[in-house]
């Protein structure tokens, strides 16, 4: 009997280690990610950063909502902490969005002046403009999901 218990613990420990390695990889623990960041232009780096931030916000909102549903609406300390982190992440992604807009305006100026510093075409700049608009819509949606919690309590 003790042998089976030990084997089960080893198997559980192995699963936990695999899960930790997976989390480490997702959170940017790979050196490949850092290498990729150095090879991409500033706009692409900001775009990827904003995508990660929006995904994290959505995940945190989902966790908070699940916590509120499980606790009949009170949520307690954990809910308050998650809400605070969500608002902090929203401010962070808004700052990233502002930097994307600044980069886009610089690219537009460079294209208008005929500078070939970053080899962008008019189509590339238009795609960047669409990406800035899309990120803006994602941020607005996340803000709406955050506010939905408060609106559903009042109404």
C-alpha cells in the first residue's frame, strides 16, 4: 500500500513540475522570446505586448467573475485585489496603446517626408493604423467587461 501511495505522489509531482514549466514558458521564461523581441520593430513589439496585456486582463476578469459567482456576489478580499489588478493592467495597456499611437504618427510622418529609415510602405502604415484601432476596441471591450460588474449590481 505505501508503495502505491509513493508512486502516486511521484506522478502528481511530475504533473506539477510539467505545469510549472508550462506556466514559466507562457510567462516569458524562454530566452527565444527575448531574442525575438530584439529582432522586431518597435510597433510589432508594442502590438505583441498589448495583446499579452489584453489577454491577461480578460483572464483576470474571468477569474474575478468566477470568484464573485462562487461567493454569491461578495467575493471578499480576493475579489477586491483582482479588481485592483485589473484596473492597474487597464492603465498599463492604455499606456502601451498611447505608445503605439505615437509610433504610428512617427511612421506616418516619416512616410510623408519620404524617409526610408524603416522601409515601411503606405500599406504597412495603413495596417498599423488598423492595428491601433483594433487595440483601442479591445481596450474598450475590457473596460466594458470591468464596468459590467458594477452595472449589473445597480440595475
